[in-house]
C-alpha cells in the first residue's frame, strides 16, 4: 500500500491532477511489446472482462512512436 501511495503521489505531482488516461494497463502491455528485448508478456486478469481487454491490447500491438516518446518522458519524470 505504501509503495502504491508513493507512485500515486509522484503521478499527481507530475500531472497536477488525476487523469483517467494516465498509464492504463493496456498501454503498459503495448509499451512492453514495443521493446525488441521482450519475448514474453505475462498478464494476470481477474475476470473475463480483464482477459478480453488484455487480448485487445495484444492485438493492437506495439505503441506508435508518439506514444512511446510520451511514455519515455513520463518515465524520466517519475524516476528522475
């Protein structure tokens, strides 16, 4: 719980407000798929709806370059 609160506070400080579109799991899967160094992505859906969402993200494939750039900038801002 403490770790989650730490990351949430980092995100809120970065964005200034809660944004629904901020790093959804779907984009995280697609970001990982964008790396040529990744061969396998494991997921752990809680129910059938999450499983369908995970499969939809996988079908979309890697992120386009503008979204990859945003994710990298976000990571640098959070991790320093």
